[in-house]
C-alpha cells in the first residue's frame, strides 16, 4: 500500500480493514528503532479506539532476536511463513556485513513479493541493496554507512535524508527517522486527527527532534496556542491576531495542512483532552468540562456523544 506526501491532508479516514505490518529483526537491531515503530502504532490504535494497524514480528529462522543492548525478542514466526502484508519492515543495525548472507538475500527477496511496500530501517537498506531490492532506486540509511554504501552499491542513488521514498520502497536513516515515518503512516491510514492525538502523546512538551505533524509554521504556532488554551479557548480571531495574520489566512493554512478548518481542530484537541482525563483521572465530568473549556457538563456530553457515540459516563465505564 503506497502513499504520496506533499498532497492536501485528510482530517479523518473511514475505518476499513487494519493496515498490516510485518517486522523482520536481525540480531543487534536497535531497541529504540523498534520502539519508535511499535509504540506509535499501539497509540494510534488506542486513540482511534479501533485496530488501525496489526503487526507481527519475524526473524529469518523463527528463533528469538537479540537487540544491540541484549534484549531478547520472541518472534511470532519465521520470515518464510509470513503472510502477505501491506508493509514489510526490515530492522538491522549492527553486524550488517555478517547478516548479509545468501540465505538472507533469498529470504528478503521472497518476502518482498508478499508485501505492498518494503521499508528498510537503520542499516537494513544495506541488506536490501545486496538482495537487489534497491537497484535503480534512491535510498538512505544510517549516516555512518552512507559513504561505504555508495561505494559498494553503484546502482543505488544515496540520499542524505531522514526518510526516502521511491515507489513501493521506503528507507529510513535511524531511530528518530523511524518516528517521523510512523507518524506519516498514521496520518495516511488514520487521518491527521489520529496523528495529532498520537503526536500529542509522544511529542507535545518534549524536546524530541522528530518532525512536527506538518511543516507549516503558521499551523504549528496556532496549534501551540490552542494546546495552551484548552481550559479557556481563545476565539480564532484572537489566535490569528496573535500570529499576525487574517482569520481567513489561518483557515486556508489549516485546510491545506490538516484537512480541516481551525475550529474543527480546536474542538478535536479539547475533546481528546477530555477523553484522556476520563480515562486516566478520577475527576468528575463537571470538572473535566471546566478543564476542557465547556460551559457545562451537558455541553461537553453532547460534543462527546457526537464524536465518540456515547456519553462521558459510558466512555469512562468502558475505558
């Protein structure tokens, strides 16, 4: 399943069958790289309250894989028995030369035929290139390996980029680049609303170097204003004034970057915060309504029923 970037975003996506991902781990893979793939997927399923993504972990032999820090991961199966999936993620970090065997090349070629897209993380593009999966394509990989890679694989155009896409092949430079990529996949398959909720869990208020949910500086600044004023929502005219732009300019930027007008996004952020407080605190519905900028518990309940299909008390009971 391929996607393109640089196009107008969709705010929400209709829920269909889960997007399936197969992970193949090579010994001494990066814990951080794997976590930056799996945790956003888990969070996307949680915030959307549905199975947006399903994943299975494999190794070449079906035996456990050990990370670079010695953590052992028990796979679901061997790569050769992996069912067809939308994405095949290949994770390799250290000892890529030792992993570059005829058996690995054969297994990766066979598995790639059962995947809609193939994704190489960290040092894995080296194994992909050796298996012939990158011939005539553009690719990136961990910075430390790029010069040696360019000398070894003359039929691959190396890019010094965090993430490179070339048709059904995606390559990623490392752990933080993995987080970038997962956020893009969440937006593509779940919509920008799902991405904003996941981004809020992983990046809001942190010093992460991962890219924001979109690159529009005006939208970034407006989102910061909205998040800082959940309890007492600002009029959109005030936000525009603080950002030295016209309201219609703000509206145009939001629709292009996020696929929704600023008012829709603001309400989404407030309701997401309310849902979070229902799930994780013992605050009353009235207290949560005040903290999320609603004039009354009844007003918040109406908004939550419209978005989530249930009253706050029902949502809390089912959390």
